[in-house]
C-alpha cells in the first residue's frame, strides 16, 4: 500500500543544505520551487529507481503560514541533516487510517503543474519524533523523471528510535522495502547509505 517516494534533508537555508549534500555525497542539487501553503522552498535531484531527494528550508521571503509548517521546520535548528522520508499511496485516506496516531490530516497541495495530497500533522511534527514517514498521494505525473539525475542509488535508509519495534509493527502491513531498516536506539536518528560512482557514501 505504501511505496518509498523521496527523502528530505532539512536545513536553515537552501545554500546550507546544498553544501551539505555536495560534501557528503558529491552531487549537486537542482532547482526546486516554493510551497506557498507552508512558507517553504526546496531544491531537488533525481535518484536511481524512481526516487528523488529534496533539500527543504523555510522560505525567508514567504509570509508565515496560518498554522505549523510541515516536517517540524518551525522547530528545526542546527546543521543540515537527513530529516524525513516520504511514502506515497494510491489511497492516502486508507493508508492514513492504518498509520500511527497523529500522522496528520490530508491537505491538497500544488506547486506549478504538480498536484498532490499530503498528510500533515496539526502541530507539524510527525509521530515517533519525525521518524514516522510522511504520507502523500500524487495526482498526475510523478516528478522524478523530469528532474536532473544524480546517478546516486539509495542502498539503505536506517531509522533509529527507542520505540522502533512498535513503529516497525505498524508499518509492516503497509510497506515492504528491504532498504528501509528500523533499529532500536536511545536517540531518534536517520541516515542513508548511497552508491555514488561505485562508492558507498552516507548522508
């Protein structure tokens, strides 16, 4: 019912996020756009296997949104980091009903000619300290094929949380992806391993 769609690096500014990805992976992010609904903007790059990656930050030129920004960006501070993973569904309402409590309410969104539905928590923060995936449903073409391509392939998405077993049990009926690994650990964290030009590199 769920398919890994893309991963998101959060940063205080897009320039900081761009430099972080370039330093860690040796790839350059491409142009993105603005999300007027949440007062954010992003950079994008295509990955292998139909995935893509975004760098997302608060847009300093956008007016504040009427409620909390998605991905807990209102509470984000510090160095850029891999911050969220996003899964898509063909029926977001049905998938959301099986997700952990607090995974969000469905919001209709648009950017340019792209249209999609997104589950966004009322307070902006996803369950399990943002380790729970965000849910979306594309309406129309998927953008990955239109993006500049990096040649990087995601090999492993490693998610750590003190209550990882409970989250894994919730996701098991919905997501079957061997690249996604949930581990029990003291502090919530997220990292990803990529193959880039024949080498393993971690973000």
